[in-house]
C-alpha cells in the first residue's frame, strides 16, 4: 500500500516530550456508514479514560470511548475526519504539543482501532506481511468510517487474496457492506454439493436463505440431484426456530 502524502504546512513536528492533554475537540461527528459499527462517532464529554495505550513518544492522544491511544500525528493524518479533529484542536490550543481528540462508538470500536494500528505501525516493507482476517476487517471498517480510502483499498485487496469459505466471505461482506462479495457467497452456497446446515441457514437469515434455496432448486432441475428433502428439512428447521424464538 502506498502511503498517502500528508497535507504539508499544517502538520507540526512532535516535541520529544509531550505536554499535558488538551481537553478541547470538535463536537460534530460523521454519520456511521457501516452497519456493523451501528453507531456514530461523537465528541461528547467522556468519562475519565480507563486504559492508555502508549505507542512510544506520541504527541496525539486519541481517546476512543474510555481508552486512550497515544500515537504520532503522521499515523492518523491520512484519516480525513481524524485530521480535521487535529486541526480544530490545534486552533484551540496551538501551543500544546500533546493534543487530545475524541471519538466514541460501540464496543467494537476500540478493538477495531487497535487492530488498525497493527497495520499503521508497520513500515512499507513490512506491509508485505500477512495480516489475519480480523485485523484487515477492523482496518477496513475504521478506514471507511474515518475516511482513509487508500487503507480501505489495501485491506480489501488483501482480503481478496485470502482463501475464504462461503460463510466467512458472507460475514466479511456484511461487515464491510460489500454487495458483490455477498452475491458471490450466495452463488457459492447455491452451487455447493453439500447441504445447507441449520447454522448456515440461521446466519443467512430468511431472505438470503430463500435466495440461496431457490438457486439450489434451479440447479437441481439441471441435473439428477433432488433438493426437495433438503429444502423441506431446512424450512422446517427455520420454522421451528422462528416459533421458539418468539
């Protein structure tokens, strides 16, 4: 992944020793764009941070819910939204070497940010290393939420290179709102020789399941295989689940 150029002239050199945290920050946050986050970033007043992750000699205090991540400005300057917060905080207190910016969200937000820094903390050469699925999904979510297109593209490209089964592909597709991935997962399930398990049917949910079931029925008409009993079994299982669930 190529590193984006920073906006020169606005990013100041970090001092070797960080000062006290600046408690001022902007109070307008963008709407959440991913269903999986199910929340909006916000800069409302927060409780005292309960955890601090110091990434060595940092000059930006990024407070995520009640967790503080001490980081370098250059590591987050390519996130359009976060960089706006940095500029606003600097306008309020231009003499403070250790600026504080805040974002809030759901329970996944902290782990998503920490996973994202596992990628941001590597050098361009090290980015040839393999990152696991959870790290790539987290970074893709954060990059979409806080506007870092190049990082999102990097994560999607790496995910495309992984060997994924249909249900894992579907999970990623829904987490990152990748419609083409979702359709591909449905197609793979429709063309698969094995039956659709109860767990898979529950994960698919009723609308997606019927889409896959209909596609499998159409496939059955083209060959000797009969899916009637398979579909009947799954439908009865879904009906039982719905009745018990309610």
